C-alpha cells in the first residue's frame, strides 16, 4: 500500500512537490516583469494642460489682449508726442481714444523739438586803403556747424552761444526790432560783441565800421513717405546797420565799462 507521501509526488496535477501551493505558482507566471513598465507621463501645466478647444480659445484671448495693449500704448504715445504727420491726420481718433479716461497732462518733449532751421548771417562794411566796401553775407551758424560735425566733444560756444544769443534778442525785441523791455539793450550789445568776435577771426584788409545781422529761417521738409506739403522757402529777418563802437570789441570791454 502506497503511503500518503508517495501519492503526493506523482499525482500529475502540476504540483511541484509536497507543500507547494498551485495558486501561488499561477500568480508568479501572470505578473509582468518590472522592467517592462514605462516612465510616468509628464504633468502638463498652463495652456498646454488644457484640451485642444480650450487651447484655441486661450490663444485667441491672449492675442486680443495683446492687440488692445499695443493699440493703447500707440495712442498714448501719439497723444503726448509733438505734432507730427500721424497726429495731424488721425488726431480725432487719438483724442477719442484718450479722452476722458486716459488723459495725459504731460508731453514727451518739453519744449517741442525745433521744426525749423535757423541760421544767423552777418555782413560788414570795411574801410580800407581802397575805400569802403561791403562784404558778402557770411553764415555764422554754418561756422558753428563745421565746429560740431565730427567732433566728439564739441564746445559749448559752437553749440549754444550764437543760438541762445539770437533767441535772447528775439524775445526782447518786437517785430520792428524795438526793445520791449530793459533787457533789449543788453541783448543787442551781446549780439554785437559775438559778431565782432567772429569777424575778428577773418582778415578783411581793413577796419570794420558797420555790421548788419539777419536770420534765415527754413521749415524742415516733410519725410518722403509723408503727404504733408511744407514750404521750405527761406524767410529773412534783417536788422538795421549797426555802427561799431569800442564797446562792441571784446578786447576793449573793460575800457568801455570805465
């Protein structure tokens, strides 16, 4: 008679031997290997984490907001900028956008940049061995420009002396060249001293007896892409002849004061 142990060895039920659970063997065979599992999917955030329809809606919304922001900045820039071709053509549209919610009480440039070229000219009456003669008009502003162009450190004299002196004269005289205040005589003597200082750098072969000053004003021409029509014809303001006195000579300034 076979024993209990002998029957368990060769019973043909797929058991590997005594004490082995057949169910545990099936679980081992059906579990996939650990190395076959892939890495976890990355977590997407922001617009990329949305579905395709929501991504399209978000992109359109951001584009509209960006266009509105750029339009607002452009309108405010044109509002505070000096008068130019765009503001002249579309000024009403700019004002309708800005007023009243976005009104600005400041300007981009103060004062506004010059839109005219102003040159100061002088001519002199010379008394020489051959009698009196009048020199051609000489541009003092052109001489200052030559001293500035190509100069990395231009002097204050070349940049501002003549320009500020001429502005001083215009602000202290009326259109008939009559002083409109106590500073009129001072501005006239300032101009005469500057002119004589500049003429002293040239040899005219005689003595300067009289001088005459004028200004040439030309509007800056419109850019090629503009349809604005601007006349660039020069306008002149001619001052009367001035007789040179010792006070007009820089070297005799101290004696003139005495």
